[in-house]
C-alpha cells in the first residue's frame, strides 16, 4: 500500500498513472524485471521515449532501476516494479489537501467577495 506523505505526493503518483504508455510499462514489469532494450522492443516505443516514461514512474516510486553486468561484459540497466496498492477515497483527499503547494484562489469567478 502506498502511504501518501503529502498532497503533492498523491498528485505525482496519479500523474504517473495517467498515461497509457506508463500503464503498459507497469503491465509488462508486473511480469518481472526487464532491460530497457527489451522493454522498448516489447512496447514498440523508442528508448528515449521509454526513458521519459520510466523517469516519471521512478519519480513516483512505482518502479526502480539497477545496473547489471551481462555475460558479454556490457552493463545494462533494468527496471522492476515496486509492488503497490493505492486506496483512494474522499477522506484521503481531504487529509492531504492542506499540504498541496498550489495556492488557493481568493476569489473564484462568479462568486461574491463575501462568500
């Protein structure tokens, strides 16, 4: 279970999960670790694009990476999924809202100043 330490942390995870490529990456990694080249081939996307998506997933702590030396002597970076479960409900959102770093607007269009 992911324990969110702030509203920004919650937003980071939700943003990381809001892309179909990243969901496909998670689906593939749920079957086991993958080297970047293998993962790019399996997903049919370029390695630079894959790295951008992996960076977003790593920033949200949904995946992690490590280097491994192959039998050929070459170093290869591989990624694996951090097992996770997310419980999202109105209480969690309420509890984390005050920790968001965005500023509240003092006057929403159409509302009276006294509201």
